[in-house]
C-alpha cells in the first residue's frame, strides 16, 4: 500500500482551496463547508490491476482504478505525485482538479499520467455521488437507458477452442462476444494465416446465428497490408466490428481500411484524450473504445462520447479491468445516447489469480440479465468495494507484464 496524507508542504504556485462558505445544506441540515481530501492510498491487486482510495475529512470515501496493464508501478508513482496537489482540496471541484492534473505539470498526455488522472477522477465522482446520495449517472444528466448490453470474451488465440467458448457464452445468456481475430501474424500473412482468421469468424457466426453478434479484435497484430486483405474476406460473416484493425500508430491507413469493406471499424483503447480521437472519427471509424481507466476517467469519457456523437459514431468502452473501472464505465453508459456495448472482464482469459467479483461486497450490480447489466440507484459509482479484500490483495501484489511475442525468425511480434 502506498499512502499520502494531508499536511505536506504545498507546492509553490498552487491555488489555495477556496474559502469555506458557511451555509446550512437545505436537505441535510449539516454545515455546508467544503469537504477536504485527507488521504489517498493505492493498492496493487491481482490479476493486473490497481485501486485508489480517496478519503475525505467527513469520512466519505471514493474509489477509482488508475492502471495501465503492465505499468501499474509508474501509474502508482504518478498518483502519488498528483496526491501532493489533491490533499487538502475540495473533492467537489472535479473539473478544476482534472484541468490542473492533466495540464498543470507542463508535460502532459500519455498512458501513465492519463491513467493516474483517470482513477482519481473516478474516485472524485464516487465521492460526489455518495455525498449527494445519487448515482453518478444522475449527476451527469440522468439515465437514457435502463440496461447496458455487454459482451463476453472468448479468447481466440487458439482457433480450435472458439466453438466451445462461444457456445458457453451463448448458454450464459450473452448476445455478443469478442475474440482475438488472429494469433501472431506475419506482416504479409500466408494464405494459411488468412484462412485461420476466417475460420474463427465462420465458427463464431455458425454458433451465434444471425441474432447475436461477435467482435473481432485484431489487437494491433495485423499490419495495414494484412488488414486491407482480411477485411473484405471477413465481411461475409458480418462481424459487429473489427477492433484495432491496425495499431493506432497507423492512423493514416484508416481511410483506406474504412473503405476496404462494410465492417464497422473500432479502436481507442490506446488513445488517451478526446483530441486523439478526432483523426479516427474524421477517417470514418464507427466505434470508439476509450478505456475509462486510461482516457482521463469519467470526465473525459463523456466528452469523447459527445465528440463521437458529432460524427454519428458509437461508444463501446474498453474495460478488461476490475469492478471500479466497470462501474464507472456503466455510469457513463447509462447517460450516453450513442452508447453501443460494454466490454467487461468477468471470465476473461487474462484474469489469472483473481476475478472482478473478488473485490466487491455485493455482486448484484454485476449480475447479467440476458447479457445485460441493469441500472441501479446506488450512490456514487454504484459499487461497494470490499476494502479488506483489496488490502489483502495489495499484500500479495502483482508484477503483471505484457507477454513478448516473437516471429519465427526471432524478430519482435505484436502481442
Ligand atoms: Mg482490444
């Protein structure tokens, strides 16, 4: 556990917190003095996650999930640096804190800082909701839907396992699944590699029929040349989307790939600000997949959704993470008109040693009904974190690292 408490010497140049306005809150009778952030702690939690706990001087506690998978330790260090600023501040001033945290360090952007800000932003929204006794989606304008369609992961790295895995998720009630579209792929694929990719799609469609959907994640493993070849061949199987058809490094390839087939293209798990989503939208990407724990939290995710709305594009948040990240994503989804579908990690093949439900007191908000999660009026993010489980997890910790794949000749291959 890493912890920071109020009382450190403030950095020079920091605006002092606004003076407390003394007034009686009309509904509670309490003194409406601003709360202060009094303590910030981070916890590493298997399989590859991190939680942040933000405590206030009134005892209201908010939770967030600041993490980049494989880079948890640098994100933890970034949270500690940001805590120097946040301690002693009023947690209600979320937007002002977001501006300072993202811009006040002179250097900005990137996955580590954006993820640290994201987790803290989630915790501040959790505090605001709990303080007012409202779910965050009510604070964001209220619900536009009552349930959130989600998809289940079926791996896909092993094509022979696809049929059984898809069947199991259909039997569990899911109406959509996602799988990796290929394993390691050479930059100019052999016909056999192309066939293996098509076989996954063909198998999934056979099991799912026409009433259910599947997404294919190219995972950045597919070169622009391979994507150009694969997309028209996959169109017959009508995937719901192809995700990261190429790495987001190759944005210039997107217009060509959008026009290569009628398959909606999706991307965004490795983009971190609304600014970075503009070029993909202009290129015709149909579905944005920001991760609420990487792309600036609730505050930035809803702005990315609004930007997508301008282009008629949909929001399908990335979320192979834990319960706080999923709960935060759901809060945005309940109030976002152009929301499409939610990723979630329950049963995902990456989860080794711990599961999402291990860290919650009550699993009910994450109980699926026909593949969807239902809206509740629980305050804040709507999830009660099992603090004892989180503290125990941090004792074990983790050092999850991204696998390193190589081509047959020994050269680095995208995972
Ligand atoms: Mg992906």
